[in-house]
C-alpha cells in the first residue's frame, strides 16, 4: 500500500472511534436535531450541542461565538466571506491562501469588492507583514488568512495579525484547516471574527 503523506488534504486512515461514532448515530435512536420534540430529535440535539460545546472548549471560546456545522471549510469560508463582504468593501489576504478563499474573493471582486494580497518571501515563505499596513485602505473591512500554509507549512504570526486587525478595526477570518486541534488557538480575546476549519484532517 505504501506510506501516505497527504494529510494536508485529508486523513486517509480514520481513527476507529470515528467509524464507531458514525455507526452509533446511524444505528442508534437519533433523529434530526431541532426538528421536533420527540425522543429521536432530542437525542440528536443533545449530541450536536455536546459537539458544539466541545468545539468552544477546544478554542477557549466564550458566549460571543456560535458554532455552525457546514459540509467543510470551503463552505464555511464561502459563507463567511459572501455574507460579510459587499460591493465597495476591500479585503486583505495573503499569498498562502487556498482556493476556498481565493475563488470567493474573485467572485466578490466581480460584484464590486476588491482585495489585495500580502506577499511572502521567496526563500523562507515567510509573510511580508509590513504589507498589511501598506495595503490597508479606508474601505478595508476584513483580513482573511491561513493559520498555516498547506504548501510550505509556514505558521502565521496570529498574535501579530490579531493585534493589527484590532488596531485597524477589521474583521479577522482565519482558515485553521491545517492547525485546528494541533496548534492551540485561543478565541477568548474576541479578536477573531470567524475561525473556519474542517474535521477530516
């Protein structure tokens, strides 16, 4: 079979507890959460609420944050960007971004929004952080960044970006698909507007 090295895309070998949990939901007494007051629906609701609370605990999130389940990080990023950014708005992003950020930004550009890309150094791949200040505009509304590049593995200086966005009064959207559950992310200061990640890695 060989050695699998593509976990940045998806984890091929799922832990046994994943299969066990899916089997329990499919074969147990669970229904659609919040779709009724019967036992099946309430059991499903309790499982979903437990998962939401566990996610909030993982990221030290308080009542300012809601946990929404979507199909994947791509859907989450699309929903956040297309719900927040409108014609006339400007966004800052980086050269590290995945298509799940770039494609909606191009679509939003066609609808009258704009964005600028913070570049990275050719050799190290490190972001040129000074460009955030150089490229910010009066109409800049948000910054969207990968917490870690899925190509180079470079890690974002998240505290620096959080402080920059707080000073500039910008929404900060983080794609944590490569780092969620591996590198600690603390939402307790409220400086991240949306944290998007996937469970299949």
